[in-house]
């Protein structure tokens, strides 16, 4: 069975002969950029460099998938946000929101997918598909309308509006949803085998009531309209909403170590595959073999389908640790 098949079968909760290892989010570290000769910010802006760095997730680190969208800003840049693309040791950011108020009309540019923010990752996905074929699952990444709301209006303005102008928020989410759909479908057409749908509906920024009231239905709609295997990624402690997420039809949930694997499994039941849950700070960055072995054992005991880091790895983590974790994950037997 090829690594691509391992990843895609595990994503659908189908039997695999060894644990699948992968990540829905970035595996790029500063020393990996040095190793392969493709660094931020160019790896966000140049399709060749982006594909080279993402490909190292398979060729050097030994994961079963590759994922080239390292930052959270691509579709927002294409929408018009003025993104500062960072550097090797710093992720990109954006200081000025695009709109000052939820009453401002959001216009989706007609050439959204041709703008560099979208066009570069689309080209990189096509390159990865051509290069890896069956050897690695090619995973794209889109952001959901909740995250796009933070980017377009600023976090504070957006969150305040969820309390004061819920109807305006619903209208904005409905418009921004179309950005996620356009970009996601284009990624699948470009060669992505599956998509990460990341939405920062983290507990401290989005109450369970807000998830239920604003987002659950939208996530369900996204799963229907994106027409591919979808991994939902939400950071932080999501134990109060995994029960809701399992009803959205998502294929897989990429969870944070703030939810213990036993709890994530109990809440997800058999309805949805689980990925990640390995702490970037306490496990990946530490890098001790016995810590890796214990973490992998724990994840396998709770039938986590795809092993890997909980979220984008810190830029200062050593790539050799990421490789050692993947080696350990592939080596351990699956529970009978
Ligand atoms: Zn995250």
C-alpha cells in the first residue's frame, strides 16, 4: 500500500496495515528551509519553492502527505488584505483589516483565483501532484468564513459584532463562505486529494453557543459543496464542540493536544476520523525517543487514525524531531 493510500484510507477510517502519519497543517521549520533551500517568505510566494518545501514533508520527514499552504493568509491576500509575508523565523501577518465595519460590503474579486495569493498555492499543488503521484497524498488547505471574518474585519470588530450585530455577521459569513468554496474546489481541480478546512473557532474566541448558532450549519454546507475528503482543523480545547463537529459530515477532525486523545475519541465516536493531538511543545520540540514512543502508544491505544503534530509546528522545532516522530509512528504496531 502506498503512503498516499495509507493516508486517504485512514482518513476514511478504513483498515491500514500500519499507522498513517501526516499533518493537515504546516510542517515547515527554519532548519528544514535551510536543508532544502526554500525559505519563507519566498516559499509563500513562489510555487516552485513552495512545492519544494512541502515535498520535504514526504521525502525528508517521511509523512504520508504533503501540504504546501504554510500560512493562514493566502485567500485573504487575494481578497485584498495587505499581508506582510514574514521571514524564515516569522510567520506572515496583516496589521490593517480590509473593512472597518460589518456593514461594509465584501466584494469577492472576479479574478480571485488568478491573484498570487491563490494562484501560487494552486500551481504548487499541481506540481506536487505531478511529482508525487501515488507516493504521497496531496493535501490543500482553505480557511473557513469565521477565520476570514477575523482577517477581513479584524478579530475584535468581528467578535464584538457576533454579540451586537448577529445578522450582519451571518451575512458576512455567507459571503465569505463563497471564497472558501471557490478556492477549495480549485485546489481539488489542481490535484489535491483532500483538503484541510481550518477555522479558528477556538473556545476562547467562539463559545459553544456561537459555534452552534453561526458555524455548525456552515461547516456542514462546506463539507457538501467542497466535494472531497475534508479534514476540519480547529485549535485549542474543542471538547465542548467535537460532539457538534461529528454531525457536520466532515471526514476527519485534526485536534489539539489540549483535548486528550481518550476524550477526543470518546466524543468523536465512530462518526469521524481523528488526526494529530500530539503536542508541539511537550513532544515534538522536546524530541526524546521515549517521549515519542509513549505518545505514539497513547494515540494508537485510542485509535487515532492519523498520527502527527496538533497544529503548525513551531518554526524553531528541529526537523529531525519531526522525522523521528514519523519513524516511531510507522514502526509501532496497530492495536488489534
Ligand atoms: Zn491550529
